C-alpha cells in the first residue's frame, strides 16, 4: 500500500480538543488575535466592529452557526458545509473547516451592513 493508494483510510480530522496542540492554540489564541487586528486595523462602523468582537468572544467555546448573508453567491454551499457542524463548538469541529469558516465569518460580519 503506497501513498497514492486510494483504499488507505484517511486519518481522523484534526480538532482543537487536544490541549497543547497547535489546533487548540490556533482556535483559542490566533483566531481571536486576528479578529482583534481586523477591528484595530480598519475603520469599520461600530455595528460591524461589534459583530467581529462577538465572533472573537465566541472563540473557542461558542457554537457554530449558519452564516447570515443569505444573498451571498456562496450561501448555499456554505449552508451545506456548516450543516454537519451546527451547534458544535469551535474546538469540536474539524480544524480545517473551522479555519475556513472563521475567515468566511469575518467576511460575512463585514458585508452584513454594506
């Protein structure tokens, strides 16, 4: 069985539930720091800053929720991606999903008022 053998089982996805793991540090420290920088480095109106701050405050133990920008061109796809993770905490979801969802949420929070 080689590295290109498609019958080899995939390893379980990385998650933030292991203390000390880079995934946990990413979710609990790096993403909140990034959200803080987005607020500090931009001149967004207060409602947008409040939504980004709420996202920041939800890390790492808040629940995953649907995106609110239903009119976005990718809304249906994101609805599918988010569905299996609804209600789980940021630490419980697969790390790669969380990483992409975090950045999509940042975009969503900024676009909501525009």
